[in-house]
C-alpha cells in the first residue's frame, strides 16, 4: 500500500528529516518520502493510518 498525506508545520530540511524519521519508525512502513515543497509525506508498506497520524503526536507537525 502507498498513501500520501498532507503534513502541517514543516518549515525547513530539519523538519523534513524529523518527520521522515518518525514515519519510518512506524510498524510496517517500508519507505517514507517527505516533501517540504508539497508539504506532504508519501508512505509505503503495510501500516495502519492511525499509527501514521499518531507518529507525530510528540512533535510540532501533524498529518491531515
């Protein structure tokens, strides 16, 4: 499965790195590609939507 999510709160490459790391650590995620230009994250693998959204709970970013 591959899904693209809107990500709010990113302003720099450091933000992208943090979101990429958080998403990559979600159970079942094989690949996470985060775009600052599009304010989006494309995630592939066998994962749960709720886990993706909850992965950024302890950050200044959010999945919409």
